[in-house]
């Protein structure tokens, strides 16, 4: 344990040098047995290492630019934690993936090894239907004790994260440092995550979200999850990069089917055609995960939970869908006055059966109501 503590400040120093990527670190490990030894390496010792002069200069200059130990010990004051792959606390799921990260920074906590987790990802510019499905899946899975992993991106990722923390845990893997919220529109989610799960990154605090960081962080999203759910995706999108990582890592890929001809459905429908699991509800995920994990007995009960409806509510329920409908459209289909319909919808909304994504629009929030 003492050796880990002694080495960590030097690993932290190495994490601050973005010029030193995974390939360079592997080459350096052939010449230096520890991060501390590398830190104290002179220009003369680095001369024989087959790396560019630019990288060698970054190593030497990094020591002059940084008060490494002071910065490292101040991380805890900012509620930021640092774990290296050499330590027992590093996630086992990530040890096993190709191009495993050498370290992680996190706020809050890391996902527990004995608990299954699921990633929910999808389009940034998603539809109202996609938003509703992502929230519903995240909420139901979180209620069973299954944490949700995402990239906290705009759209599906953010909606899934917000729904999950209302009744369970969620973890966001960032393409920036854990002290930087990106995008800012998810700041409320970002602020709540440390107490409801965690924020994770392989990039040092202060690192901005460079474009090339985001494809790299996707392998960690896939790596931390036992299954990957794609809610909406265009045929060519960044979402499919995460799918590729999941397949490379041997993870299950689940896709929500969409309408034929819809641009946002093309990616999911193609994944299903290629062999991804087609899902119609969270129970499909729970049943698959239960083959490998012992899930709590409340899991299926929570998902199949029924709500009692009054007869007028049953009538309105029959005309509602997961895709939002305008009140005027519903009014044409039921034999109620507008005040009566509003009263019924309000009652159903209080029960959590429907929700209003926009003014005068209503959609189902729960399936299988009795």
C-alpha cells in the first residue's frame, strides 16, 4: 500500500502531460520501471529512448512547470480522487478492455464491481419520443438498482442521467477534466452526480474537452457497462463509435427500434438488422442481465408495477402513446369536454403514468397499466 502512495504523485504528474499518450507510455515503461524513476530521468537517460524530441522535451519541461506534489495533495480538497491501474481500487471491468486507461480521476464514487450497470447513449438532437424512451428506461433500470452510465452529452445521454438519479445511481464519463462541466446545459446533472453516483475521466483536472477526447472516452463508457443501449442514432454518428468499442469488448448491444424512414431511427434499425438485441422495454435488459448476475427480487416487480386507473383514465390511456399527442388531438378521440380531459390528464400525471414534454402535449410515461 505504501508503494502505491509513494508512486501516485508521479503518476499524477504523468497524467498532466497530454503530449505523452498511451503508446509513448508503453515505450517509456520498457526503459523505466516506475513513474518516479521516469520523473527523475535526466536528458542523458532519455537520449536512448526511441521517442521524438518533442515528447522528451515535454517530459523535461513538465517537471519545471509543475509543483507536482503540492497539486496532487490538493486534489482531495477539491473532492477529486485519483486511482491508477496498479491499485486494487481500479475498476476490474476496465482492466480487461483493449487500450485500458492507465488511471482515472473521479468525483463521487466508481461503479461497484458486483453490481451490473448499463450504458444509455444516443442522438444529441433527439426526438421527443427518444427523450421519453431514454428517461423511461433509465428510470426503471435505476429503480431496480442497475446504475446508468453515459457521456453526459446533450440529448439522450443527459436525459437518461437525469432520470436515473431521481431513483438510483448514474455515472458520467467526461471528455474533459472532472472539474469541468461540458456541456453547460447539463450543469444541474453534473452538480448532483457526485452524490448520486459519480463523474469519471482519464483526463487531468483542468483539461478542456478537446475534440479527440470524446471518441477516446467512449471506450470507457462501453468498458464500465455490462450492456449498451442505443435509443436513437443516425446511420453515421458518434454514437456508433461507442457501439464499436462495446462489440470489440464483447459487450451486449441493445437497440430501440424506430420508424422506417426516420433519420434518427436508421442507426438503431441497422444495428438490429446486424444482430443487436431489439428491446421493447427495460424488462428485456433485466432478463438478459439476470443470466449473469443475481438481481434483487424487486427488479422485475418494479418494472412490471401496475397502476390502478379510474374508468375515465382508462379511456384516455387507450389513446395515448409514447410519442406525445396534442390535447386537441386527444379531444377529438374521446367523449370528454376540454376541462374534463385536462382534469383526467392532470390526475394521470400525478400518478406518474403520463408526462407533459411541452405545453399541451402528453405522452405515456409507464407501460402495462391495469
